[in-house]
């Protein structure tokens, strides 16, 4: 009678085969799950890209093609108005910048327009603001005319603002009350561009000189001012209402010349009716002439 003995090695082999089959099945499932997850990630990524492109396209349409940001309203507020500039002139000046922005509020360069208009002698202050989505608000203050300017050889009349800027009268309609208060009259005999820096700087200081409260406090009232130039050096001949004259120039500080004027009047001149002129153009050397 034969006896059969189960081989341990066989059992191990069978057991190993079962184990190997289980591992292969697990790997297959993991691989399938990984492939599935990767496919979902790709689908989500494609959907995200599609939505992003769709959003950017919609945004581009809103910005470039829709009428939402098209400029429709321009509101102008005059804080101080002397009738120097019309609303139509302001809108015309702004229109070129609106055209460059393709009539789109987003692309309108407000600071560029504001910088360009800052040189307009009729304006003291100007501010522009965007009012979303399609409006512009402009606040401005006109420059106050302080004196009348006559340019020799030119039949037109001009005004001067406090910065020495020249305002052409033919462009404005100003009240008679204000015009009568514009003293003194300046007569320009110079041969220099009225927009040059040296011209406006001298006139700004000259205005401060002739309209100084110190003069009126010392009973000095100015009737007219003649000025000319040699290059960037200006001479001014100031005529008082009493008839005597003051000579000053741009090479000597006008504030110091004003102090010198008061000093001579106090220390040297007994009767101003006898005075012909005081010459302050030579710094510490001051001259005067009695009739």
C-alpha cells in the first residue's frame, strides 16, 4: 500500500502563484485608476482653459467693442469764472485725446491732457476725473486778470495773470467793472516771445513790484509801466500818477529794489512833486533826479 505525502514545496509554489496573481490584479486596478485620474485632470484642465479663453474673449468684447465704456458725458464745472474760456473750447481741446483713446474711457490719458492745458494762461487750476463707466468731470478755475498789456506794434489788447502769463483779449468778454480795476497798463516794447520763460518770470516779479501793498501804504500809485529787453535782461520804466518815474531791471532783485526805493524817498526826497525819477538799476548805487 502506497502512501502519498504532500510536497511542501508544491504547496509553497501554489501559494506563491496565488500571491503573484493577487499582486498583478492589484497593480492592474491601480494602473487603471491612475489612467482614469489623469484623464479627469486633462478634461478639467481643458475645461479651465476653455472657460478662461471664453472669459478673456468676453472681457475683450466688453473693453474694446461694447458701448459700456464709450465716453458719452463731459461735465464742466467752473469754480471761478471770468469768462476767459468757453466750455466749447475745453471740449474741443479734450476731443483730440478722446479720439486717440478711441472714445474709450479706459484708455483716455487724463494726465497728458491736463499737462498740456497747464500752459494755458487763462487757467489757474484744472482737474479732470473719470466717472465710470462713461463720463468725464472737469473742474477748473480761471486765472484772474490783474493788468492790461499792450504790445507795441500789435493792435490787440491783452491781459496779464499773476504768473505773468499773457491772455489775449479778443478771445474773451470781460466785465467793465473788472477791466476798470486792472491797473496799471503795461506797454511791451520788447522783442521776445511772450511765452518764453524769461518773459513770464520777469512780468510775474514786475506785477508783484507794482501791485505791492507797500507802495500804496507809502502813497505811491502806479499809472503805467513800459518795459523792453536786451536778450534776457529786461528794463522797466514805471510812471507814477504823480508823474515821477522809477527805473528798475531784471538783473537786480526786485524786492531789494523796492526797499531801495522806499529808503531814497524817506531819506533823500523832501517833496515828491519836485522829483523827476529814481534809478534803481545799478544795485547798491542808486540815483535820483530833481526837476
